[in-house]
C-alpha cells in the first residue's frame, strides 16, 4: 500500500466501529494524529513474520516524523512500532482479539475482477467468495457470497465501487472458524481500507464492518 497523507481519520460513522484501524505505512497529518491519541488503549498489529506466517502481536505504537512523498516540506507523522516482520495494520478496539498465529488464506494483495471471484475460504462443504459485478458506467457492486450444500447467503459490501477493489488480506483474525478480510474499496466518496470480521456480523450478514481507514485523495 502506497503511503498517503490522511487528513481525516475518524468520522461519526467510524466512532461506532469496534476497532480503530491504521494501515502500516499510512501518513497522518497533525490533526489526524491528535485525534488518534496512540498512547491510549490497547493496540495490536497484524504482522507478516519470517517464514510466511501471520500473527497478532501486542504493540505500543508511537508517532514519528516522516516525509510526505506527495508534498515536500509537509509535516507528516507515521504510526510505528517494533515488529518482528512486516506490519499490515494496527488495531485498537473494545473487542479483544487472541494473540498469536493467525490462519491466513490470502497473504498477499489480490485484485478483484469481473471474470473470477476471489476465494476467501474453502473447506468442510463451505465456500466463501468475494465477487465484483458491473454496476452502471465505471462502477462495480462488491458482494460477499457464502455457499453450503443446499444453502447460500449473499451480502453487498459496496453498491457503486469505483476502480478495482483489492483484498489486502484474508484469514481468520477473530479465531471463530470463519473468514475475515481487509478490503480496499472506493464506495464513491474516496478510498477506504475496511476490516470485515465474521464475529461482528449482524443478523443476515456474513461479516460485519469492524473498522475503516479513510484514504483522502487516493
């Protein structure tokens, strides 16, 4: 993910999300950093560790100055922490997550296409896929599908997505046996990185929106 300067991190909608979500490498301006208050709460990081394994680790992130590649001289801040590997995202929430190894089905960014669904998990008679369909000129509908023998469920994640949605990671982050994902999508109001957790699903949903990070100007 290319570092971008986030001038707006939290919104009224985000305040209701179970988790604060900050991608590793994302740059914050002074206002966003002040709103984040990284010294407060319990932070964890999803980390790609040596050997190709993913894990959740408790971290104490700090803000440090960083150069904004899009605007020389701009005072940007980077949320960082000591990690044994490459961090994907930092999370802070009111819902605890179990530390340790995280089962992962999509370890690398996967672009969606109209031709092929992205398989998030498969096994024990259950298949969970992400499907992108054309939806009007230059827009897409992003759907999450789960099928079992003789049954199925469908959930729309974005009605009029712009560009090409990207699955940044998929696996079982909340350790409930069902897939979760990090999805980068532009719902028409600017790019967002969204965390969907199966354990946060409302009745009738496959996965619930648990955190998001706005990417202005992306």
